[in-house]
């Protein structure tokens, strides 16, 4: 069998038309144009803390300013709660801290500080608002990473 035979013009046209048809079908399928065939890639994103079910998302903390060792406040919107997060002491070996405010749809605001720090003394990795409507989780410590789990009651 000889594989060095070049394709004819008709074969190239058939190949291109086939690729366009398959591409169009793929776009229609994954774009939801064909009812009932759109794949669902969404995960449940539900976690249970203290017996309560919360929807969650991960928020990436902004980088700290090397001179002040503090980040600028960054706003995240999730399930009708507005979160404002900023970091202090990130480069300290005592442990970084994530500060935050959560504002509910009715305007109620609760503040929190998460982290594991010797100075100032903080040993809180989970915050649940007093009305149990929202919360935040960050493991703190040396290897905590830049992701905060934002929680809203489901």
C-alpha cells in the first residue's frame, strides 16, 4: 500500500466539507442549539459545614504589595452576597491573614478575619455569619495558598 499518493481536489473538498459539518455540529451541540443535548459540565459545588449546606466558589486572592505586605480590597459577587477580601501579613512567617466583609442582599454586613497567625493572634479558618446565610473558609498557615472558599447557604 502506497501512502505517498497525493489527495485529489475532490478528496480535499470532501474532507473540508466533512470537517465543517462536524465543526458545525460540535458548536451546535456544545452551544446548546440542539435541545436536550447540551452537556452539563457544572459540578454540584455544595459543601456541608456545621450541618448546613452551602454553595461554594473559589476566589483568587490578589497579590500583596511587597512594600506594605497588604493587598488591595477585591470584590466578589456570589449568590446574592458581595464579598470584599484583602490580605495582610502575607509574607510574614507568623502567618498571613485574609480579611473580609460579606454583604447580604438585605444590606446586612458581617466582617471576618481568617488565618493562623501568632502575631496578631488569629486561629480561625472558617467563618459562618451569625444568621448562617454565608461564610468563608481559608486554611491559613504557611502553605494555605491564594484561594478562599466563599460560601452561601443553599
